[in-house]
C-alpha cells in the first residue's frame, strides 16, 4: 500500500517510531567522539514502531520484516564518521580534502573533477600540481574519493528533485567559489591570468543568465538571486 503525506504525491513510511531506548550501537565505519575513533557508542535506538495501517505497536524486529518499512538514518552518526575520516589524514592532506569537499554536487560527486581541483588548489597555494596529486591515494584510502568526480559513499549527496538546469549551473558556481577563495587568500597567480579571468567571467555570465531566466519563469516568486535558480516553476 502506498501512503501519502497529504502534501503532494510523496510517499510516507508505514511504520512510525514509537519508543526509544539507550543501547550500545556497533558500526563498521569508525566515528569520532571526544577526539577518539570508536566503532561502538551509546545511542538512542528505536525499539518499537506504530503501524499506521493497523494502529498496533510492533517491535523493531517485527517492523523490519515488512516491505513497507523504511530504515532509520543516523544523521549525527554519519557526520561523526565523516569527521573521523577527515581527521585521520595528516594536516596538508586534510586541508586539500576539505578544499575538495567544498565542491560537492548533488550527483554523489564533485564539480569539477579532481584533476581540475588539484590544479586549482596548487594555484591557490603556489605549489606544483604534481605534488598535490600525491594526496589523491590518501583521499581514496580514507573513503573521501571514489573516482575522478565521484565521492566515497560516506560523503555522497544526492538531489533527485533537482532539474537538469540546476545541475548545469554547478560549473559556474564552482568557478565563482574558486574566485572567492582566491580573493580571500589574495593569490595573484589565480586572479591575474587573462585567460582564467575570461573563463570565469563567461561562466558567471552564463549563471546570471540562467538565474534571470528562472526569475522570469517564476514570475517574481523567488525574491533573491541566490534562491531563484532553485525555485520550482
């Protein structure tokens, strides 16, 4: 049976949490608690659910046997696991990893790919790109990267409701983000190259054109340029 929320066609789970209890939870990917990596920690675990089809309260074990069961997501646990993965890297590799993660898209990866990000990072810090590329195996080992433009499962983000136009804007947004970082760090090598500046200007103009097109399509419903591109028609 499909369950609706009453706010469109989005389905809702058949089983709703009813009872929580503190238990010792075991995870395969370590998480960081009080500067210590752990695979076991005390957490509030759902022990009983309400079946909204019958109204009865069932145990977690029983609820998980049904096809209509939606597994719970431990959001704080995932955040702690990400912190542990990043913290496991030495400082210079960790700084590069944090830079890469600023370019996360909602297609489970990064925009642009890591080859371009390596060159960008090298320019920002006046270093050779070949030296930065030596960090990539460490990011793979830590589960941060899984490919040229794909993040590891722990760091992936998916946006199924985003339009194709929204995905196309990611390159322009990434160029603008790099320009902002360059200005903050005042690195001439990044912002004084005529060709590089021309590329950034082109991408920014493309992004602004898309934003204005979106504003016109929504008839002014979106009030500011930052949200205009994400506003639904």
